[in-house]
C-alpha cells in the first residue's frame, strides 16, 4: 500500500474537516490533490503536527480534526502520544503513515523498519483509547470511517511503502498558509455564532 | 525561600484579565500555585505536556483556532523548545505568549539551574524575541496584557521572564 493511495481515498471524505500534515511527501501528496483552506502543512518542526492538531481539536470541539503524521515525526515526539491519550478529544484523528523510512530526508531506515518498533503498541501503551492498524487501502478507509464517528479519539497506524512524489513545491507561502487557515476557521466560527 | 502564593495569584489574575482561557504548561516549582489556580478554575483549560516543545505545537493550534492562550514553563523548557519556536511559531508567524520561570539567575543557590539561567536572556536576544522581566506584583498583570497584545499584533513569540523577586517570598 502506498501513502498516496490512502490520501487519494481519504480526500473525498475530508469535507470541511481541518487537516494538519507533516512535512515533505505527505504534505505534497495532499496538496497535489487540490489545496483547500482547511489544510495546514507543517513543513518543519518535526513531531509537532499532532500537538497542533490537539490544540485545534480542544479549542474547536465542533470541528473534526485529522492529523496526517509519519513514523519519523512521531518518533521525534513520542511524548505526544501520552499527552494525546490524556486529553483525548473525540474530534481528533491521528493517522500515522509508517513507511519505516525518513523518506523526505534521504530514505534512511527509521526505527520502525522491519517491525523493530511498533508504533501502534506504543500508542496503546501510552493510553490512546482507540488504535487501529491498516495494511490495505480498504482496511485504512474502514479505520477512517470508525474514526470519523467522532465518539473517541482515534489513532490509525497505516503501514505504507517508502515511496513519495517525484516533485516538491507549493504555490503557498508558509505564513500565507497560517493566515488563510486561521481566517477560514474564524469565518466558520462567525457563521456558527447565533 | 518559598514560592510566593500572593504573587502567583497576581500573575494568574493578569493571565485572566488578558482574556487568556487556555494554558499549556509543564509543571515546575515556581509555577506550582499558578497551575493549581488554573486547575481549580472552571473557566480555564489547562493542558499539561510531557515536554515543553509539545506546548509550542498545542499553543499554535489554539491560536489557529482563535483562542488567546499562554504557555507556562521553566527557562530550561524554553531552551528545549527552540526548534518549535523557530520552525513553527516564527516561521509561520504564529504568536506565543510565553511566561517563563527564570531559574538559575541572581541569587540562585542550586548549581543545576545556573547555566540555563545565565544563557536564557542571550538566547532570547539571539532569536530576536521581545522580552521583559516581571519583578513587581503590581506591574505583572499589565505586563501580561501587554505581552498578549504585542504577540498578536507582531505575530511573534514574546517572553515574560518571571523573576526570583516575583516568584519567591
């Protein structure tokens, strides 16, 4: 299974959900399907995408928030799994695409390669309330459907091949992404106000 | 030396009157009463993290969601969060209101705090971040409001260093 296939299957289901992605290939694969004002791409600060997602989810309980994370990023901030488990907003879904590789920075093997480190087990051990694993696009989308029931915070570990796009680049400056994403949230907040 | 309960209250009232209702923190001795006040306040949401750099991400998320918020941490936690401050907050123009317990400086008896205490101000200067020292309980509330105002107008992290004069009796 390729991450791009998962993201392609996920894309039509995103609706008005708020999406935070990690850097590099993951961000690019989502962007290439068509940017939306609901997407925030964290192109650096590895490990913090899940933290950003938590901060949004706690402050926007009326919105569904999905974080597209990766094994390399999660390994840089393992404490986040415990913090997510403690506060567990039900409107938050964390997808960890585990390709066993630091693909965007040279393709070096990450600690999850060959099943040495089991991120789903770490998430469960951290106390994340619903941890699902997927090895096929079908299983991935089944897990997503469960996550989107909004009843409990969900962590999905999706095993994917270590392949990415053949190009990188976005017509979106980084602060511009901040301004537009925040403005979108603010505008929906105004609409929701009585 | 004990942590000042009264001055912790003054800091907390400053946080409240700045309109802040969301705090991300890692507990530390000087912040004990402050965090207790936050925990006991039904109007305040307190998120405690495993390591301070996480707090930068959570605070950024809160900002994107439109919520005025503050980070409470020790200066060593600030030093451990530099990449998040640089490569998330500064890079993406996301304001942070950082209330930092300035351990390890003038009057510090504990050797383990001293190197972090000595380099905190130079690191803030190297990052180009606006900062002030909070020493006076009568002034600290105003300083927190001003920090919040400047952070949101400049779209920059700002730091208020909570000093020994303020935090200890």
